[in-house]
């Protein structure tokens, strides 16, 4: 049976543990956040043991997030320029654990560098997938494309095109809920794990979705999104630190 969570921690635009010593560092750049509402009953079976869907007004969400990973590094060492820098597109869900900690759960993470994909899958048991990917920008329009190589389903793809808009001065409750997530819930060698992160407050911009042709959400085991997304956002990005994992 799923746990009965404590009162969820508040959604805060700043990290609850800003002085965390880094286990790993990286930057997330040129992000497009595309979100649809999801039924918690569809999401619950896909979450790690010890977690339940995190909801806002009874609704949870599935996110398709495309961006540029930049200079992944360990501890306080400089980030790796080539192997640690690549396009990525992930399908993510929203979770909380019995301690009330909010987080995300990644159902898939498509990336264009084979060696980081192999390391992430074999060492950390994360669902990374090797894909052909590009990010192209012309003025205020960004196009993110991804087509899966291995493992399958081969041919699963996404193409997201957004036009970036003005900076959001005061993000809404939903915009904070979808972006201000200070940890990841996962399973490591059969044991639940919570990996905290910290970064500056998101600089969020309005974005117009010009094109969205994707099959990654269905490939991740969720119903294919129906209708227009409820939220489309852009961010130029933030530097990120991950702390040591903890048990949920």
C-alpha cells in the first residue's frame, strides 16, 4: 500500500537546503517546459515505492522538458566540456514521499551522448536513452528535436518549437509547482532514493508553443496527452548542485 504522507512541504521558489555540499554539478540551459494535466490514478503505478503523486488542487501533471545539459561535473571539479554537454529531453512526473518532500520522477531521459547514457543507466539505474537530438535557435524561436536510438521503443520522438516571450515577474502557484522542485525520487538497486538539488530561483518566461509532435509520453507508459498543454514556459537556465542521496 502507498504511504500516508505527512503534510507536504511548501512549494518554495528558493531551495530549502541552499548550503548543500555538491556531489555533482551541472547547468541546465535553454529549457522549454511543456505540461499537461494527468490523472493521479494513471501516474501512481509508475512512481517508486514510498511515493505518491504530488497534486495541486487534486490534479497532477506530466512534463515534457527539453534543454541543454552543460558541463556535468563531480564534487567541486570543473564540469566536463564535451561528454558533459549535450541536448536532453525528459518525461517527468511529480511525486512526494512519506516525509512530505516534493520531487520529480523521470520516466525517460533522452540524451545525445552515448557514454553518459551508458554510465547513467548502469551505475545510477536512471532511465536514460540514447537519441539523435538537436537544439536550434533563430531569434526568439527555439526548436528541440529528438529521435530515439536505443534502447527502445526505437523511433520514439519529439519535436518542440517555442517562441520565447517576456520574463514573468511573479510566477503563479502552478508555475512554481511545476518548476521549483528540489529533489528527485528514484530507485537504486531496488531501494527508494531521494536526491536533493539546489539552484538559484528560476528565471521564467512566457512561451508560445508553435509545434509539438511527440510520442515520448506514451512511450513512458502514460496516456498520450489530449489537447493543448496547460502550461508552456521557457527559461534561459540555472547552475545546479546535487547533494548526497537520502532514503525517502
